[in-house]
């Protein structure tokens, strides 16, 4: 799946500040959910989509989005995973 990155706003349909319920609805999937017992932070993981989403306690709003294959992150109309690390954007 292609995920268009808008810095400080969104990655694909996931916007920073969304609740877990809103994120799951936007992605149309039910990811695996983990709760950190030390900090009570929640994170969702979807290997099928290639993303991890973190929610900061106590409000559990999305504050970080991590992408990995098979996701295809797109920034400024260019794929980030199909580039050499030394290439300029």
C-alpha cells in the first residue's frame, strides 16, 4: 500500500492525533495491539500493511507512525524505499 507522507500531519489515511478507533477505521483493519505495562502507552502493529502506530498515554492519541515493507512510503512524489540512502530528495 502506498502511504503519502505529509510531515507533522499524516501518513496515508492516518493523521497524528487520531484515536486508536479512528486509525483502525481509516485503515480498514484490526492490527495487533500491545500495551506497555510500564508507561501504559498503546501501539498497533500491522505486518500486512507494514506499519506500527504509537499512541501516547494518557489520552492515547496517535503521536508516531513507523513504516516498513510491504508499505511504500511516498514523500514529495518519490518513493522512499526504492532509493539509495545517499540520493537527494
